[in-house]
C-alpha cells in the first residue's frame, strides 16, 4: 500500500514539475495565464509576476526575478513545503491534506502576503481615488 502511494506521488510530482516547466517555457514566448484578480480589479495580487519571476529564475537572472515579485522565492518554498507535507501524510496512509504543525508560520506567511498585496497597490489605489474625485 505504501509503495503504491509513494509511486503515485512520484508520478504526480514529476508531472507537476514538467507542467511547470512547460508553462514557464510558454510564458517566455508571451503565452501564459492571465491573473484573474488583476483582470477583474486592475490591482496586482501577491502572486502577480510569479510566472515572469520563474522564467527569469530559470535563466539565472535573479535580479529580474526579484523585480517581478520579491516574494517569489518565499512563496515557492512555502508551496513546496505544503505539497511535501501533504505527500508525506498521503504516503503514510492518511488523506492528502495539509495539517500544519506550526500554525504561527502559516499565519505569519498569510499576514506577509496580505501586507505585500496591499503595499504593492498603494500607488494604484491612490490613482483610482484621484480619478473618482
């Protein structure tokens, strides 16, 4: 049972990595997914720029990656951690679900993302308010 679950997660992980590489490759040609939040509101979400940051990271252009979204690496590491935690639980015979051991880390990361989402839109919000006057 454990071996079957482990092999299943290895295949899924390889598939996700390949899908990510294909998306990054397509994005380097301007073919990619648009941010729904940005399309609907005109504001940048905390993840806006992550695709361009990933493409820049693959080209080893770390300064460009940082300029697209300074939180790209922490966001990516956090998602890898959550996925790894869920995978380990699943392989051990439990449900594929995230059960945080240190909820304070998740809370701090959430506050960081919300703060970043607000901070990166201060200029856009001020411009929108001036237009409404």
